[in-house]
C-alpha cells in the first residue's frame, strides 16, 4: 500500500480559520478566510468566564521547516466489540466487527504545544489518514505516517475523526520516531462517527499541566474541550454524546402508567438530594414534574460499561436479573405473598433449588449466571440453585445467636450504623404532639438487669460501654404510611449493646415503637430482652427480625446507595465539566469514577425505581427513596464521610495524637475500623505524595481556576441543596485538597467495598438479614387469631414475618450479582494509570502505595488468625476480609476496587 495521504498546513500571514470546521479541529489543507478572532466550538453555557483561554489566541496556518523533517509513525490501537455472550444478551452498539473495518480510516491531526513565534498564533495541524494494518481477536491497529518539521515543536495533542459509520473504542495512540522515544497518548474512550457528529475528538498527551502551566498551543483546545463536555443544557441527550450536566431525581416513578406509581421529586427544598446526570428526556403527561421513563437512560458515553471488556458483565447482569431471571421466578412462584412453610424449605434453595419454567432463553440464563442457574436435563430445563454462603458453610446456625447479631454490627456489611450512647435516658427529638411520648421505654432497671452487675448505667456511659443502633427518629414518621401498604409493616427501633471486657458486644434490649394512629390508637412501644422462657424467646427472635429488616433498609438506602453511589455522581459530573483531562487531579480521580454513572443509571431503572427491587422487597416499600432523601437532609455532610471523622461522629473514636492513626477507638476490636484506618492511611499517604508533587507552591491551589470551579460546583450545584450546611471544607491549602481527595477516594473504594462485597456472604441466607418484616409483633394490639397462631406455632409467626418466597429469591439473586468481582476487576493500587507511570516521582509514590496495600493484605490475614480478636476469629466465624485490597474473581467477600462499578 502506498503511503497514506499527508496534509500539511500551508503558509499564511493573516489570522485564518477553515470554512468547514471550527479552528480547534485543525486547518491543514483546507480553504481559509481571514477573520479577526477564532470562534468557540459551541456556545459556552457559563458565559465568557469559562470560554477561550484568551480571545487573542487565534488559529493560523503557519509553515513548518521541512529541511530535516522527522518521519513519525502513529500506531492507533482499537478494541473491537465482543461477540458471543454479548450478542446473546441483546446488547447493541459498540464497534464494527473486524471484517467491517477493512478499508475504513481515521483522520489524525497533530497539534503543537507551541504558538507560531512569528505570528503569536496557533500553528497549523499536521494531518494524515490512518489505515487498518493488522488485527487479532483483542485489538485492531491503524497506522499513519507523518513528516514533522523541526519548527513544529512538541506534539501536545491529537485530533481524531472517525470515518466509520459506527463509534470506535480507542485504547491508545503511540507516536514513534521522536528523538526522546515514543510519545504515548492514552485514549480509553469511545470516538463517535463523523456521521453522527462532525466535531473531532481531541486527545492530549499523558503529561499533566495545571491550568496556568498549559503550553500556549494547548490553551484553547483545553478550554474548548471542557465547553463541549458541559454542553448547553438543552435537548435530549444522544447515546454517543459526552455531555455532563445536572438534574434532580425525577425519573423514579411512572405516573403515566398508574397514578399510584407517581414518586416525589428528590432534589429541592422539600426533599433535598444530590443531583444526577441530566438526560433531557421529555416529561410525563400526567405529571409534568416527572421525567418520562424509557428503555434506556443516557449517561456520557465514556461512563458506560464497556462492551469491549471481555466478561465484564456486572451491570448488564443486573439488567438481566430483572428482565430474565425475575420473570422466570415469578412464573415459577405464582403466589407472590407465599412465605416459606418451614425452615427446611429455605435450605432447599441451596441444595435443591427452584425449578424454572422451560423458557427458550434458559440456556442464556445459564451462561449469564453459572453460579445460580444449573441445567437439569437439557438447555430448556434449568433450576435456580443458590450457592451456600460462606457464613452458612462454616456454621449453619450462625444467624440464630445474639453474639453473631452483635458481631455483625462491627464486622458485617453495615458497620456504619452503630453509635455510642452519650445521654441517658434516651429521648426522641420528634414532635410529641404527633409521635407520642419522646421518652424511651428502655429504663435504667432493664439495662442494669441485663448487664448483670458489671456496673451501673451511669458508669457504663461514663466509661463508654453502651452502644446503640438507632432507627427510631428516622423511621418513626414513616410507620403509619408504610402500614397502609400491603404486605409490610414498620416500627421505630432502638437496639442497645454493652461492651464486655473481651471487646465483644452483648445484646441487651430492643425497643419497638408505633406512633399514634390516624384512627385514634395511642402510641405503642415495648421493650424486648433475651429470655429463657419460650414465649419471651420467640418474641425476642421476632424483635430481632424487625431490627434486622430496619438495618437492611438503612444499609441499602443510606450506608450503601446514598453514601457511596448517589453522593459520588456529582463529584464525577463536576470533574468532567471543570477539570481538564490534562489536570493532574483529574488524572488522580479518574480511575475512582469508572462506571459509577452507568451502574447508578441502572439502579434508577431497576433497583431504586418505583416498584423496583428495593420497593418490592424492603420494609419502607414505596417510601424507600423518600426516606433516603430525609436521611441525606438530616444525617449527611461531607466532612464526616472520611473514615476518621465518621468514627468520631458516631462516638466510636476520639482524637489521640499518641494512638495509631491519631485515634483511640472506643471498641478496640472493631474489624471494619481496624482495617479501614490502615487503608485510609495508605490512601492519604499516596494522595499526599501526589498533591505535593504537582503543587510544590501551595499558593497555586487557590489560584487554580479549574480546581476551584470543580469544588465550587460540587457544593453549589451537585450538592446544592446542602450548600449552606456545615461540613464543607474550604479549598485553600494543601491539607484542604489532600483531605477532600482522600475522602472522595475512600468513599469510592474502601467505603463501598465494605458495604457491598459481603452482601451475599451475610444476606444470602436471608433469615440472617431479612430485608422486610411483613407482619407486626403478635403482642401489638393482637387479634385472637394472631395470638392463637403464635402460641401454637411460633415458628409460623416468624416465617410469616420473613420475606415471601419471591421476595427472598429475587433479593438473593441480586445480592449474588452485586457481590461478584468480574475477572478484569481493577483493584485499588494494583496497576498504575499510564500518566502515573510516565512521571518518575509519581510512579515511585504509586509503588510505595502498592507496597503498603500488599502489607495490609498480610496484616489482615494475621489479625484474622489472632485468637485475641474475637470479632473476627472463632469457631464457625467468617474472618473479616472485606477490606483486603485484592481478590480473585467471583463472590469472595474481599477485594477493594478503585471505583463504585457495581
């Protein structure tokens, strides 16, 4: 094949721009007209402040000295779309098949970092067409040769135009032939077809620049790329676009299908909430406040799960659980309200399974869920058989004991709820005129009887020995609303624990409260305690089931969804709108944002939506997300999201400069805190090294316009409903920036891992963590029939309170998927980003970070083998491994990915 066509910009003296495209797209080989200034790529929605770097910087076509040109070869690596299982899943889009790429091209344009010294304007780009040169099953390569004159200067960016009719996924571009060695440009991005959008894509080299340090030739492309990413806030977004903008949560309900499916808008004065990505979909006919739901939800193209990653099907598997597996279960289980008749029937889920109907796609289900769906006779007959959770493998009666109930508050999947009791007696802050007496029914006598002479209540509080799960004031306002729904009930609850000398928690008492009802019933509250008598014993088990349902709802809605997935989305949107891809802080944060917006969109579509998995299977029902918004309003603030401050805010630690990590823990054997603080320190040290390198002069933080705009937009827009609330740190110093970044990184990695990847381990056997309590306590305003069943068959009362068969199996299938690491999981500190490897000081800092995480892995193993730590070691106890940094694929109960990708 002859050399590809090469287009070199002609010489010109006036200021010039092309007729056919904006100036930042290059002007080599095009017709030009003299103009006074260069236009932007598109109208800037934020006005002049965030527009061009300077109106005096204009695109010109300038000569390049060609006496001794360098021959430079560009090698473009493209990832082809996958086939096989993906096609079975019905996933469309992606790159053409390899055979479709033959003869297709990419137009490349080299951009100089320098202005023309004679004119003070941008140098013309050097253009060339890249043609396909080779391929294997994983990659396709394109090549293009350039003649680069000496005066062109250093290449700082490259424009790419995709000549195909479909989008392409570019892995990287390597420019070979420079004296200093190959120049790497990491893309990791979808490039739209020019037939969809004529704007070319710009990719900058891997070198980082603060805004004031940006080479003169790259200032305008830097600003224009940010303007493209911000968009103009108008119209419905298209699937190939990369526009980041904000909207409220107004797409959870579906009022056009049924008035009962209307859901309140989350975000605003009435229900403050973080913002999500704007899609621009039309509004509902019956409720103009609600966005019309459709079959897909827009997220910026590069935020979507990449179909080119072999076996990365986590998000699509969530989709398939809802659209294939759940309908099969509903067909197999006709009665949606049917509970389990015996505990042995629950065990059958693991050893016999549920026969699925002989549907045509059953082989597809088996391929998607090899852990769950087993072939019985042929591809059309299968059974859903759950893997036995590790907790059950070690001790099939683990869920039954008070000791395990208590241990899991420190080493389970919701270690964020337990708090120190600091005042006595306990009182509600709710209006007594509406909710009844604020005094708790848990008295001093009850606690001191259960402590059995260890100490008085006053002494226990003074010595920091009393702890509590407090779901009273958050849940109580929803009790009467929830009780109007079919098949569920709710209480406000308080659960008290005592810290014993061996650092374990003794479960003391549970208080359940119902406020006064609309039909005139007075407030009802009762305290339940451990008992040796059969009646008290069964009431105690029922009370624990209710508290576990409360804890499951709080875990899923607050500790998990709100505090990781939901609050992180505005960080991602703001970063892409305000931080250039060349900004060092963008490069630091980027791996922690991968796929979060995609999984959040899927959650809004299938999990937290009206009538979704959460509403149909968790106690708050249709009020689940409304309760989540109340929790955000009353409980969330940024400065308590970092682990040390979180522990301090809950009374689980106090500052102590002489103690490890600068904290003295109230419970020394607190596995989540013990391991988490080591991980927090490792993250903070890495972030500190990184920030110090790029900000040797701390004054540059305050003058960094991109950085300041990012942080301002997070507070004022992304979390604008709480912009005037306490807890937002200033961004003026190195320590401010280090604290902010470390907190965001922790939330996306350690926090999410701690509350996510143990879900099947602890929730797979649902009696350990029922997600819903369907019936009230038999002693609350009992009917004669309820009492008769309880007295004669208390086990039936408990099983009826537990989730129904369809609720339990749906949630178990979802938890199995959510707890699964894909084969290509990207774990925190395992592999550096390309830009980090190219900067020696950063590469060295990352290697230290990786080394600390390897050490943490060993420390956790040693702790789990140390018999002194009774909350993570003992007969039948699952070791605490949720914060072990690395993992194998599958449901392992360990591993900390960079980002919230599932």
